[in-house]
């Protein structure tokens, strides 16, 4: 019997989240829609969990690694409140408007082309999870756990039975998973790994492509498939659902290469649209639309501290290193933005006709997402991530716009430009308050021209990942050799947290 909830419409959770309504119920949990009273107009989904006493420690550990996850196909987790005296815990996460695959199937069949578009994104999400250290195995792939958002985008929800792989353990501690979608090794209590999730994708595809006629209780036959499914796809499904994990696809990337040849660009998410048919047929290279870019977000405690200067310095250094395609993204909202000013000085009067197009200069794509566009959003960043290897986001002053602060949190590397000057202490405190509201500590405090002893000053010690000095560089477009060393130093600091990122070797 499910324990009763402690929340109701109108209740205020932890003096911040105003409960609006109940939107979902699970075995031992409730999910509510809540309005953020500090970020007006922002809504979150709050999952109230009521674990048994012996499961509480596991719930806390699970929440800790969930908060660390940052991927466009996973919900953003922003806050966690440990079990209270009654055992109720609360996880605050991104609210996703849409419907699940299960809900859509009740309304209408899902075409083969749509199914491939969804499965490619599932591969993307699993590749990220399996690449974590230690790997995270989702273990519960099913129609009700895949949320369909706008423009054919998907979000993988409900990490209730996900686990981190422990190589020292030969078997999972519990036999969990949904009947019909769980791999055989889950029912047998054996160790689950990345191939367990690939079986789940196979079962999900079989369910969708038969309009629910196949539920895993009987042998899968080609006659069950919908008419729009190519006969050649049957082999992919049977390989995914092999009883022996060694006979399946061995990684999400391997599966993705098999699926991409069946993709239809007309129903792929906008982020995939830049790929032409030739690229898809060749399966692409490391970042031909299937791997997501490294995003570096730069913001400052106040204006005039070198946020734009440092962003340009990083962008042009990466471009000179030939590590991949680089984009500098400005979110300026005036006609005299950095992009426009640089373009005018280089191109002269013809810059007036540019009107917000992508402009290439010295190996860097200059992109303005300000006055003439919808601005920098999660959707626009996701699209850029599919086309570029590195995206440097110049976000201006922290706290000026909440949606920009959220992109700062989502980035692979988040740099806050500060100052050692005592008269900037109030600006530092205001910036810290913004970051505390976002419950984010994995940021780097960058202090221009700071000396070693200044970095150790008690006045500047705070809850962040690291504190670094920014080297002097008079010309951000040329830079010096030590800029490369400096960049690698703070990127190396994050290696344990960002295992999916690695420097490419120079050609």
C-alpha cells in the first residue's frame, strides 16, 4: 500500500516551491507541478519519494549523482531535500511539457520514421550515462518513461531503479525492471550493464513498431511489425533482444550507427537537420551530428571585468588548436553587440546586411542570439551542440536573466569572472546568492591577473569547484602559448566529473 503524501495544492515546500497540482503517481512516489516563488514564472516537477527505512541511504546517494547529470535528453535536476522525520524526500527537476510514448500510442500510431528519430536520441542519452564514471545503467526503458517534448525531442524520465555499475559485484542487489521490457539478466538477478539498456531499447522499439501487439510475453515475429517498417530492420530488433548480452550490440554508439541509415531528415529533431544524407549513410565521424559539443559558459559578477575578452580568447585558442568546429555565441541585446562591432571593423559597411547570420572569422563561427532572435535558450544551445565541437557562451553579468543563469549551470564548464578588488565584494556576494538559489557548486571562479597569494585569500574562498587566475593577454584573437596550458589546467580539474570530454590530438 502506498504511503500518503504530505503535499497538496497551495502548499509551500521549503519556503520556495508552491505546489500547483498532482501530475503523476508511482509505486512509492508522487509527482507535483510547482511554481518557483524566487524565479517567478518558472515551473518545476517535484517528486515526493517515501522510501522504506533501509532504502533511504540509497535514495540519498542516487540523488547526489542525478544532480550531477547534464544532458539535453535528460531532465535537469536542480534540488534535493533528504528524507525528513517522516521519511519523505523531495527531488526538484525540470518540468517537461508533453506526453509519453505510451500516451501517444493510445491516441495514434507512431510511424517508423518518428520511432527512429526517438531511438537516436535514446542512444545519445544512454551513451552519456554509460560514459559516466562509474557507468550509470538506466534499467527501466519502457513507453511510459520516454517523454515526447516539442519538435520530436525526447527526455528519458524516472531514474527510480537506475544504478551505478560496481565491477566488484557479480550480480545486482535486486531483480528489478518492467516485465516485457527488462532484459533476461535483470529477472535472473545477474549483473546489469550497458547491454541491458540496449535490450530495453529493442523491446521498446518492438512494442512501438507493432502498436503494442508485442509485449515481450511471446516470441517476436516479423509479421507483427507495422507495414511501414522495412524488412531489413527486423535483424536490428532481434539482435537487440538476444538473450545472451554478448550477442547484442555492445554499445549505444554501435547501435546508433546501425539506426542512422534508416533516419528520415524530415522528422529528425532540428538539431540533426544540418546532416545531409551522405553524412548519415556514412554514419558520420566523431561529431557529425551524433556527439554533443563541449559548452563553456562565461559570465561575470559585474560588467567590465573581461567576460567577453576571456570568451573570445578561449574561442580563438581552440580554433587555432584544430580540435574541431568552434562557435562563439553572444547573447547581447543591442545593435552594437560584440559580434556586430567586430564584423563592422573587419567587413566594413557590408556588415549592416549581416542581420544575425553566422559569420566566420579566423576559424570561429560568430553567432548572435539577442535582439533579433529568441535569445539563448536550451533549444538553441542543443541545436548548436549538434553542429559544433566547442561552444563558448558569453552570458554577460550573472543574475541579469534567469534563463542565462540556467545555461551557465547546464554547461560542461562554467566560469564566473570575479575580481580581487575589495570594492567588488558586494558584487561577489550577489553572484554567490544567485548560484545558491540555483543550488550549483560545480563552477570555476576565474580572477583576471590574480597572484598566487590572492587566490589563497580567505576573503575569496567559497563553495565552488576551483579558483583560478586568468593570464594576461592583450589580444584575445592571437593569445600566447601559455593560454593553451592555462585552459588545459582548469579543464583537467574537471576530468573526474566530465569523463565524456577529452582533448583531441593535434593532426
